[in-house]
């Protein structure tokens, strides 16, 4: 089969499409003929040599795919048939024509979503649902601040939070993206972080109150401002470190607000935890996609042979929503 190989750490040019041995489904795994794969920031970090796959995972990049079931390893109890249209959450191996994955991380695609577009869903839906709802316990009527409005995570997080009845504030780096966040994605408050101090701007537009929950993809650079932006009993969930990993923490500020900081990564979680998350996504998020409360957003698709161009585009940051590779 054809798959993407990272020839050495570096820019998009190090991504090569090679002929490699097809995977074999092990115990409890299904084999998928991949139709499309979603790009994620983690793939870029892996390409640069900063984010090696967890032990036992494929060296081939790619954390999410859509496709058709091609076969089963021994002991699969989930009721799938060969040919079923599915999506899968992966620890790696998605930029390929076939992938083997534990059955618990595989779901039938939501009704009303086409098979290519469905590749945009598993990683972002699992990340956003597990962090906003399962971990931070975001409630209807609470205010959530979502950084990175127009990225893959941001576009899903804004829509999901609106769908559950939260008040949504978001940040973006330019006026055009701020406009998209409000007019197209439905954010209640959209802040241009390049021009405004986001904690002050949030409070000014939110009746003097901060955020009950913050979903953060920036990390160290935002730690102090994020704690400033939290309301009493606020929950800051850090899922990305695009602004670094190490910062000074004022515990007094946290203590006065009775606030919490939680940091999570989906990729290294055990299969059992990913299975629980995927089942919750199927039950809670799939109906929102089917009835249109959440629209999957695909910025652009590229054929597998143009994987380097796909990464160049993704690196530019111009995309709104997800970038996909089509096999
Ligand atoms: N922990 C997990 O389990 C998990 C799972 C999936 C993704 N993630 C993380 O989530 C983040 C987003 O992933 P993605 O796939 O959605 O990537 P993406 O589509 O490239 O989106 C990244 C977003 O982050 C914003 N951003 C980047 N650098 C920034 C900075 N220095 N300051 C402020 N905003 C910044 C960008 O907004 P502007 O263009 O407006 O600046 C952009 O909207 C990544 O860090 C990724 O590693 C974590």
C-alpha cells in the first residue's frame, strides 16, 4: 500500500509517499480501507521530530481517518460488517491506504455526513467532547472561552459549546478570523488577541464576569492571562502548547478563585479510555451533526501524493476548519 513516510525531521518536504507493507489487524482490531485522513497539529510536531508516536503505534503519521471496513482481527465483538462506512481515532498510521485500529476506536459515520468529510471528525470531536464536557463539565448557561477559533479544534469547540447552550467567547489572530468566528461559527464574543487584552475584553463583553471554562491550545504564553480570565470556580483545560510548556504559576491567584487547571492529551490514553470517549461522542455529538447543530468544516482536501502541499497549507494557518488528505 501507499503511505506517508517522514524521511527526516523537518519541513513539509520531508514527507514522502512510499510503498510499504500493509498492516494486519491484530486481536480486537479492524482493518480499514482508508478514504480520507485528517491533518492535525500533532502531525506537524511529529514531522518536525518533536512528537514521536507512543510505544507500539505506527511511525506513519495520521490520527484520524474515514473509510470502509476491510476485515477483522480475532476477537472483535463490535457489530461491524465488511464495507461499513466508518471513522477511526488512531494513535498513528492514518496517512495510508489501510490502517488497523482497535474496534472500540471505530464508529459508523454520522447520518448525513459524507465519507470524505467524516475524516474531519474523530480527533476533534473526541478531543473537544472529552475536554469540554467530560473533564471540565461545561454546563448550559456557563461561559466558555475557546482559543484558536478557526482551527480544527476551535471550529468544533465553538459549535459544540453553542449546541449545549453555553455562552461562547473565542480568540483569533486577525479581524477576518474574528468575523468568521462570530458570523459563521456563532460565537457570542470574538476577540482579536493581536489587538486586545483578552481577559479584559472578555469581562467587558460578559457583564464583568470571566470564563467558567477555558479550552486552551496555547499553553505557557497564556497561563497568566488565562488564570486572570477565569471566573470563580473556573476550570482551565490546557490541550495545546503552541506558546510553550513552561511558565510561572501564581497559586494565590488560583486559590482566590477556587479554580482548577487540568492538562490532557488524547493520543497516549489507553484503548479503554478512548473507547469510552468514542462511545460518548457517538451518543452525544453524532446526533448534533445529523440534525445540523454542528457543521463539519473542511477548509481544503489534497490527494495523498500532495501531502507536502497539504502540510505547507496547514502550516500557513490560513485554513478555517480541517485539512484532509484523500487516498
Ligand atoms: N491534547 C490533545 O488531546 C489534543 C488533541 C488535538 C489537538 N490538540 C492541540 O490543539 C491545538 C489545535 O490543533 P488544531 O488541529 O486545531 O490546529 P490548527 O487547525 O492549526 O489550529 C491552531 C489554532 O491555534 C491558534 N494559535 C496558534 N498559535 C497561537 C498562538 N501562539 N497564540 C494564540 N493562538 C494561536 C491559531 O489561531 P490564529 O490563526 O487565530 O492565531 C489556530 O486557530 C494544537 O496545539 C494541537 O496540538 C490537542
